[in-house]
């Protein structure tokens, strides 16, 4: 059984149509028609576009679109399974939790430092001239 691209190319040639004529009839770029005929589907925009191009190509040649799509689907049935290592799946979660814990501790330290600065008693920070005058005023009973 020929591939989808070979099948469509043979049909096109049997009807004496050029790539440009098919391109105009389907409104599919000529480069995309050539890629379809060469079975280079990975070089086309995306799966939805490929299926649309194939339907338009089939209609232009007078072939049922379902037949062409069935050939395409059968040719593309390749399972790409990439096994994931079990040990690496658990490691990022631990690392992320460790990073969150460090960030929390740092924020707690910064919060404590800021709070101690804001709530520090201010009596010792008063200039000596003012603190001496206030103490003498208080002792003599004068309040200004």
C-alpha cells in the first residue's frame, strides 16, 4: 500500500495536474503540497492544518476525504512513549519544599528584625539636653 503522499502524487499525475494547479485549487501553498507528497508532515504547520490540507487535496482530486485521512492516520500511528524515571519525579518536590522553607525562615527573620526596630523603646535615644531638662522639670514640678 503506498503512503498518503505517494497515493496523492500518483492521483495528481494521473489527472495531469501540476503542483501549482493543485495549490490554486486547494489554496494550499505549493511548498506544503510538495511536503505532503513527500510525506514530510512534520514540516507542516500543525496536525489540524495537515488534516485540512489533506481534505482539500482529496476534494480537488475527486477522492473521498475519509479515505485519504484514514491512510494518513494509519501511517502516523506511532506511539512515542518516553518513560519517566521514578527517582527524579520525587526530587523536585523535595527541592521545592526546601526552598519554600528557607524563604519562610528568611521572611520570619526579616519580619522580627523590622518589628524590633519599630517597637524599640525610644527613651534612651533622647538627646541628653532634653532628657536632663525633662528630669529637672519633673523634679521641680514645672510642666511647660
